[in-house]
C-alpha cells in the first residue's frame, strides 16, 4: 500500500516536470524603436510556446556593453544569448568571449547557413579564421544596418531640389552635393544637414569612413592596419566635412538626440544617420507629430565607388568555460535565435533594418514595407563593413580617436592636416 504522502510527492513532482520551463537569459543593447521591436519579438516568442521563457535585460550600447560581457565571461556569469555587432567580433574573439556554433547545432534549430546574407557570413567566418584558425560561426546574423539620408520633402521642394518622383535631385559628386546644400541654405534659411558630433564620434566616423571608402580608401590590407591612404583619401574626406561645417552646411557641435530633434522639428533639410531611426520617423508621422513629408534614400555615390559604412547585429552565445551550457539550454537558446530571424524577421525590419535572413528579404511583405523599400535594396548592395581588425568596431578605441582628432576639425579648432596626423598617431598606438 502506498503512503498518501508518497503519492502526493509523486503528484507534485510530475506536475512540476510537466510545467517545467527552460529559462533563457538574454542581454541586448537595444533602446528606442529597436528596443520596442526586440521586446515584441521576445514577447511573441514566449507566447508562441510553453517550454522556453526568454528573460530580456537591456544594457548600455557600445563599450559598456562589451566590457560587461567580457567581465561576465571571466566570472562565469554569462547570459545565454546576447546581441553582438559584427564589427566587434575580431575584438571579442581575441578576448575569447564567444562560443562557436556548429553547423549541426544550427541545423538542429532549423537554420541553414545558406539562408543568410553571404557577405555577413563571409566576414564572420573570415574573422573567426583570422582569430582562431577555424572558419566557424560565432553568432547568427540578424541584419545589416547602414548609413542613410533622411530628407524633408517640403524643404527640398522649396529649394527646387525635389524631383517629380518625390526623390532628391541627382547629386553625383561632392561638388553637386555641396551646391545643393548651398541652395538649401539660401532658399530655406535652415542648416542643410543634421549630423551628430558632440559626444557622438560614431556619427562622425560613419560619414568620414563612407567618403573615404568611396574614394577607394582602405584601412586594412590582408588583415593588417593600412595607413597609406590617410594622407590622401582620408584627408580629402575630412576636408569635405570641414568645409561643410565651416560654411554652415552641417550642424555643428550637436549631440545625437539633438541631431534627431533638429530634423524631426523641420529645422534641417536632411539628416545623415543610420536606418535605425526609421521607427522615430514612422511613429512621429503616425502620431501626427511630424509636420512635413519625409523620405529616406541610400547614401549617394559621390566618388568612384558606391561603398557606404555598414555594420550587422548578430545573436550570439557567450563563452563560459566555468559553467558550460547544457544541451537543453543550448537547444532553447538556438530555438529563440531561430525564431528571431524567421518569425521575427519582419518585426525587426520594422526598425529600419535589412534582414540578414534571405527568406525574409525575399518576402513580399518586406519588399513593400514602407519606408524601407525606399532605400533597402540599394543600401544592402552598397554596404561596406568596418575593417576586420580588433581596434575597429563598436566598443573599440577608434571611435574615441575620431572624437579626439576629427571633431575638433569640424569645430574649426584644428586644421585638417593635424586632425589626420592625430588620428594616424592614435591608430599606430592601438596597433602596438
């Protein structure tokens, strides 16, 4: 005869087993529109099944995030899944902060490596080969995000620079664009371009690097730092920016939030920014807070090449030698990563991003998604990722070097030659 207490204990145990869930801790750096859309993806995933619960924590973007990740890896107190910038991958691999994901593990989660944008995969596996000797996957690409031009149709029309198709007049050279900016200033009275610079070296870098790339400049050759183009193409790119700033064609000493505010309030005709500000524009228009018609276009080809700064968000699994991930936890983590790309792809694209997952790119709904359809196809083709050297990328020291060397040039406090020399010295120091 079984004891009642034994039967009760067994019933409780069976009940607990039946309702047990695997918890997946997830650290990201997404705020604003990105944060809202990632929250939706997590919420949708949690509602879609009962076996796994993703618990999301949002940390500060940039160097603080990657410092926190490395500290967690060293301590053996890592999350199960994290967001990661492809541009930071060389540094992260050098610090041994990421766990490789095998093709068998991807396959078990329903992911086929061939279903992801080739240039992102090639960069990721190339970084892995350079840093570890093995061309492995150290994350699953989520998107491409790139540098775009937001424009106020009303102001461009007033300046006579809006075509019948609602797009800006052709600007095929630096001289063309400069003349257009001068016309905007003369005919509308506003500062033509909003660009972050005060405490925002990332925005300065994105514009400078794009102008540098379009001239055929490179900062890395065969995986090594290349400084040969800085005194020519690098100087020319910075000179353009300095001239625009000096002539009042570019907002001066503006923080990132102020830059967005200048454009959304109609006080600048254009904003040079990443496609991640799409939610800001869409939400403001929906709420009736935007008093003008706007458009978004890929960055124009001003030199010989169309190359434009770009980066990629990935979902990755931290390394944890002290507490290796169980098979059950790994399976749960990869199920969430797969869901974010497959079912969550269109939601994420709503943040302005270009999905890395090709079936989402080829989805009819994505191809008609506004305002993405205005820039996504061209921007994806022109995207040029950051140098694959550990000093570069989000969280690396190069952004600070840009702030110290280039921002004073834009403020008229330092000649272009000295700005380039200062930047070169900083890069040489990081390369030791």
